[in-house]
C-alpha cells in the first residue's frame, strides 16, 4: 500500500467518523424539538383554575407552580375517550419514571352534576393514585372549560350509562411557570405524551 | 511568545545540540500557533455565519408566521337555523369571528363590511384543502332570536355553512365572548350595547392567530387576506424540513 493510498483511506475513514458523530450527536442538538401537538406562545399565564378537589380541598393551578400540569376535561361516566386518555397518561408517567414526580395530572369534570369530589377521587385512583379530579358548580366549570377551548354538552345515553356528555378530548400541558404551552390531540400516544412532557421537565 | 524554552533567539550561540534544540522548539511552537489560528478559522467562521444567518432570518423574515396567541374558547351555541353549533363543528377550519348585536346599526357597518369583503376576496388566497368559515356571534340573545338571526343572515347572504350567525345562553356567551375571546361588551340602560368592535382569526387547532381591533390605514380586510395567505402557507408546509423552518420562524418571532 502506497503512502498516498494510506493517506486517502485514512482521510476517508476520518470523514466517515466525523460525519457519523456530527449526524448522530451534534446535529440533533441544533434541530428544534418537534412537539406532537399545537404549541401556544401566549405571554399571559394559563387561565386560572380554582375547583373542588379531593378531601374537601380547593385545587388551584397556582398550587402546582414548579410542576408541569396536565389538564384534561372529562367525566367518570365517560365510556371510552376518558378512560383511554387517562390510561395513556398513566403509561406516560411510567415512561417518565422518577421525573413523573414533577408532573400533576388533573381532570376537570364536565359532568359536575354526577361527579362529586368523592366519586372523582375513586375514579382517578383507578388509573393512577397521583392523578386528581376536580369539580365545582356548573358556572365555574363552564367558565374554565370555555377558556381552555373545551366544549361540552349532555347527550342521550343508554339505561346503563345514563346521559352522556359530548366534550372536547384534547389534553393541555401547562409548564412549570404556569403558561399553557401545548395542546395534544386525543390521537396522541403515551410515548408522544411522555416525550413532550419530558421536554417541559428539562 | 513561543514559551520560556524558546525565549532565546535563533542566532547561533552555545553548542550545536543546544542550537538544534532551540530550532526544534521554535518549529513546534510555530506549528502550535498555526494550529490555533486554523482552529479559530474553523470555529470562528461557521460561528459568525450562524449569527449572520440568525440575524438575517430575524431581519428579512424569509418565512412569516402568525403568532399562536392563545386558545380560542370552546362553545355551545345555536345558529340561525336553530341548530346546535359548537366549536368542534369548525375544528380543522380557519374561522373569522366577529361579535355584534342586531340593533347596533351604523356602529357595526365596518365589521359587517369587513366580513363581506373577506368572503368576496377569498379567491385571492390559495386555501388548499382547508375550509374557511365566517361566524358572527350575537351577545344579545334576548333580542336576537332564531328569526332575527335568520333575517340578519339573509341580509348578508350568510348561507349557514360558510357564514353562520349564532347566539347562546347569556351566561355562556359571557364566558365565550368576554373571558374566551376577550371582547368586551356591556348592556346599557336603554337596551343598547357598548362593545369593542373586534374580528378574530382562529386556526384549525382552535388557536387564535389574529386579533383586529383598531382600524389602521390598511383596511382590516386587506390585513386578514394577507394573514390568511401566511396561515395557509404555514399549513401547507407543516411537515418535514419546511415544518422545522416554520417552527424556527415562530422562535424568531417572524410576525407580519
């Protein structure tokens, strides 16, 4: 092997190694993170939430400053969408591991007539003991749901379920500083939720 | 500059081994200096180019985006046909909202004309697969019954699909219009309303992308058509590398 050939082969090997390092380790640092939902860039804090929580407590969004809050609007008689979403969120917490300690999942009931704080406590514990459910009078729930872009209305159900409640099924993420940052669609997976939550937990 | 071992000049002094040692020292010191200069070029030039690129992006705005201001409210209203009309019915569509009441007369002329102009000029925008809707919400449900809304809609040629007139329960309307859209209105003693004439542009995700509250030299219709152009361009380029560029534009606040 001639000296020139050795130099050329060495240079090629160097280019391949440098290229691989740049592609796999350096380039990803400069590519902006792509969320799995719609980001919001409001300079105003997330609309306030003050509703009845477990054990007679009052739950306020501001109680969770320093934590990432996942807000979801659902109800305990919900036959499909709510259990699926809460199960995905529970799976997302598993994926996050210890980091999940800095995440608080809150479900606001859009069925305040049937969902008392006690009913919500039992229901949420079924998915994850750290999840909490909140409710309040119809006016308070309507105000909060409305400003979070959530529509809901009672609809005909079956004898077993009683009336149903049609509602917006998006999941909202409020960052550690209390700003509403992300709206995730119902179709999102647990892995995608965990990835997005992980970004806000950095 | 070459370190303590090279501080003596290269003039031949001392023994031959000492002189050779000084020459070697000088050689490696110059190599190190050369490498440092190369390193500065290799790191410095790309760094400067990167900074210039970012500044150019921010100044010349090759990609423009509309800000994602905040979530538009969820609502359950009733339209001019007496049908239930919800925020979910227009999810995925771009919607232009305005807020008025049937008794407002001349005060609403500007708002109404803007809605008509935007609808008339929609052909100027390449909407692609995205639907565009106009929604006029009345905050006077006591007067603006289904019959009144139907008459109003007919007068403006609102077909109930592309352009809907709607109203709802008083308390819910307050949550939707005042708390959600942040449009102020107040009933006066004589039954009329004081309000801020406002148009609001919402994207298919239900995120407010434009608020038009103050008349400027450029008409609201001109601004809205321009903004629709920007918004639909962003929707068309939402995926892949172009999508990343648009996200970067949001970071650098390339707002029109």
